[in-house]
């Protein structure tokens, strides 16, 4: 799991973006039923500190989307004193983006059945993070492509590749977004990226082939995941694509569908983090799943509580060497 906390990404430029320069094409005020931790809920969306689709500042978040109706820039403000969240959007997809705000902020994410009273760290984390929710973006392709880019490489390598591709092929964000923000390419634009440009961005042939396999069937794949009767069915659909396995499907559906139970099996650090947080020692993937079994149905919520607790496992051994995948 690769999540960059918004507090680490606040920027003076974003704080002074000319938000009054152009009236929004659509706006709303969302009033969640309970407390909302905006930063904790949306932290998982950004792909590293230089992701041109996501920017945080002291007032909230800027986010770009490739919606079914076109490009959109969404501005979400931190909750006011009475808990209300104001949002504004610009671009052809503005109405769609505004309509997606409640799900994005976890309206349908129900934590009432999660019982962590028997574990001190989880109990304390839930008490200190009562507004934590799982976001649902409903944008499968925008979650799947960067997940493939993140396969079997370090986070910093993947973040660099994603940033390069968006800078080269992304559309400038509509409206008064902070300078440098981009909207992800259209399906046709993704398909048109030549093989040498994937290499130049640092994406090796194996991952590039997996992305091309997704792009070849993207419309039908999106329809199939949207119409899946259950989240398990959506996971099965994704894994029919060569190069999309358990880890990639989990990383995708956690974001696109707000999946409450999928765990990123195969992650380089996650099992260590979960093991040390829950029982004080490292475990492998099988051990992690065994530890999380008592919370079946809520395992992703438990993982998010561990990350939100502030607990960090002790890293051991040599650092992974950064690989150079580009042609010279």
C-alpha cells in the first residue's frame, strides 16, 4: 500500500491558487452524517509527492478526474466548524465530479460492524480517528494503470514514472487549479503512447504489456466491474487480464470501489507492518491474513487503522536498489 499523507504535501502555491479567478461550473455542500477526516479518507488517492492529479494545501484538496463526461478539476475544502464540506468543480466533467463527492467522502462506507475493542492499538486508533472512511472514486482505469506501474518496483520509481507520463501526456487541469496539475490521458491517448515512451518514463516492457492488455479491453472491463454483482466478482473480472494479479486488483478496488476487505497481498512492506502492529513481530503474507481473519469483511479498514495509528514497523536490511528501466 502506498499512501502519502496530505500533511506532507501542503504547498504555499496551492494555498494561494486563484480560486476566485473563475466561477465553478458546479458546486455543492456535503453534510456527512458524522465526523469526517478529510485527509485520512482521501490520503490514499495521491500517487506520491509529485502526483500532478492531486494537490493538498491548508484549505483542502485539489484533484483532477477523467470523468465519463470529460476532464474535471475538483476542489474540496476541509470540513467547517459544523462539519459541512464545500466542493466546487470546473471543466466538462464538473457535474459528474460534484455528483461523486458523497461516495468519494465515504458516505456508503459503514464501519458500524467493526469491533476492534480487543486490540489496544486498533481501539486507540479508531477512537482517535472517528472520521476515517474509505473513499470510492468509481474510476477504475485511473486506479488500475498506476497500480500496474507500481508493480515490483520501489514507490519512488513508480511515482517518478506516473509523474512523467502525466506531464508528457496529461491534459492541463481545467479551471483555477494550481499550476502544473494534469488530468489523466483519455483512453485513446493512453493507447497512443509508443513503446519507447513507456521505457523513457521508466516502465519496463512487462508492466507496459500489462497496461496495454488493460487498454485493449478498457471499456468492457469498466462495464464489467461496474455491473459486478459483488466486490468479489469485480476482483475476479480484473484478474482475467494478463499481468493483473491479487495485489494489483486489491490496490485498484480499494480506491475505485472503496473495497472494505481486500488486502494487498504481495506488498513489500505491508505484512511486516501489520505483524509488528498487531503482535509485535514480522510475519509473511500468510501470517498477515491469519492475523486479520478475525476482522474478515473489514480487513482493509483494519489496515487503514494501523496506518492511521502512527505506528511504523522497524525497517531492517539493505535498501532496495533503484532500477533504471529507461533506454539511454
